[in-house]
């Protein structure tokens, strides 16, 4: 299933993140695609805050650490930013296999190569008609996206 959603502003992006966080469960992977500045990190921040139940949760970008972990009520979550990786070779050192038991959010998932989870939800963010708007294209999670646009 593919779902295309206009997101007129950051609040709409955060609301989508919260709706997806409510549906996420251990073993899920959310793969975030889009150009620099598309809002991938903002989406992850909103997702993790919603999933934790803490709107003030500190969610630093993992651009330099490559991965940040969080203890959520549903279990562990891991936010990967693979921008600085050339490919999947460095994922073992980052604890990729162990992280897959929890919820993983992956920015720049093209770096996963053959380790890209087939059952993942892919969220592609593209610039919208104005500076703060985005177009979200969601693919995957068959049967779990019904009613998401509401």
C-alpha cells in the first residue's frame, strides 16, 4: 500500500509521527528517505517524543554518533543516521542486529544495502509548495496504515 499525505507544516509532520508511533511495535523499522533538509530528523524527534510520552524528551541528532538509543514504554528504540556510512559494512559495529529487536528509525536507509528490512515502512519526505510544507509518501506496513490520513 502506498499513501501520499500533504503535510502543510511542522505540526502536521509531528502529528503524523505521533500517529505512526502509536502503531509501532518492537521489530518494526521505519526508513526515512528524502534530501537534506526534508525533515527526517524532525520526524524522528517527534516520533520518539510521542512514543515515549514525553514531549520534552531530548532527542539529539545521531549525525555524529550514528545511533542513539531510547527506552520507550513499548521497548527499546534506535535512531540511526547513516549519512556518514559508505554502505552496510559498519552496521555490525553500531549494533544493527541487536537493534532490530526494538524499533529502528533509519535516516539514509540506502546505506543499508542488503540489510534493508523488507517489511519496513518507508517514509519518503519531499519539499512541499512552501518552506515548511512536505509531501510524505508512505510505503509498507501492509494493513497497518488504514485510517492514518484521518
